[in-house]
C-alpha cells in the first residue's frame, strides 16, 4: 500500500486493509489482473467477453460495506480490518467509500465514544441509496434514551439515517421508528437501474450489489447475453429483491424468480408492484441448495434461465437441470458468479454431464481495487 499509485489514489492507511488490497493498481491494470486470474479465461471456445468497467471512475463505489469498531489506547477505531488480521485499521478516510461517507469516519470515531455503551458496539454497516445513507449500528446492550437522542442529533447533523440492530439482521430497525413507537416508514433506501427504468427499494441489511454504477452495466450485459424476447418464459434463480428479474420482465413475456431469503422474496414482490410488473412476475421462497430434478420439472418449462448464486455456487441447480427430461432443458443460460472456483465446478456439470456448451465468459469489475471478481458465463444447449 506504500507504492506511488496508492499515494496518487489517496489511500492514507499505513497498512493494507482487507477491502483496498488492490488500491495500488490503476483501474486498467486491476481489470487485466482479474481477467488473467479468472479460471474461465482459457477454456472458453468463443473467446472472452470484454470486461465491464464503470465509465465514471473506480473510487467511491462502495455502496454497501461493514466496518469494525474497537477501543484501542482510549481511542475509538472505525474502519476495515487489516488484511489477514483481526486488527482494525486506523482510518481517517477511504477511497473505496463514497466521499460523504469517507468524511464521516473521523466524525464517527469522535462521536461513538460519547455513547454510554460504546464498548458494546462491535460493528457498523453502511448502505447508500439514491438519496439516503443508512448506518446500521450493531449493539450488544440496549441504548438509553440519552444515547438515542444523541444518535438522532448526529444523524440530523450529518444527514444519515441510523438503524439499530440488537441481534440478527432481521432485528434491524430505524432509529426514528424506535423514537416514534413505530409510526414512521422503514422504506427509505432505493437505487435505480436507469437502463430499464427500474426503481428498487431495499433495507440496509438486504443483499444488494455493492457498486450501483457497474450494476446497471452488468444487468444490461447479462440481459443482452441472455437475449430475452417478448415471448420468452424466463427463470431467475437466486433472484434477490429483483435486480435481474424486473429488468427481464421489461423484455420478456414472463419471469418466475426463486430466492432463499423470505425477506428478499417479499421485497421482490413489493418491487414488482412498485414498478408495475406484478402481472409479469412471480416470486417464491426456496432453498436452492436442495433442489432436485422432480422439483425442477414441477416449475414448468422455461427457454431462458439466469442464475446469480452466492459464493457457494449453484451445484444442486445444475445437477437437477441436467438430469431433467429434455423438454425441461432451457435453450440458453446466463450464469453470474462472485466465485470463479464454484463457477468452474458448475460449468463442468452443465457442459460435461449436461447438454450445454460454454459460449462465452468475461469478468465484471464490480469491486475495484479489491481482489474480488464477478464473472459472467453464457451457455447454449447443443442443437
């Protein structure tokens, strides 16, 4: 992190944190490195898709993140953990975060120790929407009224929306909801996919793509590769709150989405209504790591499938698909992956066991200046 490029890009942390490990690389070099490290770069017969880069720059793109907090030598540290360590980096700013949030880091380090239970605050999560910045404060003990009012004053001063999380993510609630006994709305965060006129609402503990700028580009590219047509029946697996499903519904005849999280399934239905697409979509909660062939066939026939699993991949889905009867094999599959290793494993199932060929693959630089990579692969059924 002490290289000249890191200095140029403005990182002032003396040791590399786990988030900005590639901040010392210029954006084009980062993309080249990630492309070379992508395990699908060599075996793709039709070549690689060009990498997708945000045209508006690669700093300040982290719209969702989690910071650790600890008291060290009577000083509160708020930031990312150091690489391969449990220590919290002493951060006064961060080029990965939006500028307004980066400027908050030293303010938080001064303010949080004034709370009566500051030693019982292990982490703080950030979620940035189109018009609102939410901070989710994990607390191991209840806040007193004085602390709640202090948080409210800080939020008003710095234009942030506090959320309090006492236990698991499902317990997170807005500070204003607590102070008003539940009489205010919790629906404050949203982001847009402008290329399709989609407006998605979410809660700060929901899974959303980290980089909203490149997400729009990724959705456009994925749907272009899927080639959805007005009469297509599309299946969206691990659909989340509708990030791909609703843009797909703009282009295709009908979209059925499956998601493992009950909260995200509800959010997807709400977002479909909000965007006027409830008649072209259907969303169901299902653990997709336990899917079998009879269940796959029970879902019906779809000629296009989009898969966007977590890091564990979609092995059960792929096995269920290739073991199904031919009339239940989709013509084209687009697979979006955040883990090249599990993508390569699932490619083997689809192409070696199943009736598919890998047509193209490429990377999405969703996480600039980090070692993480998002990949997109396109499969076509043999004629």
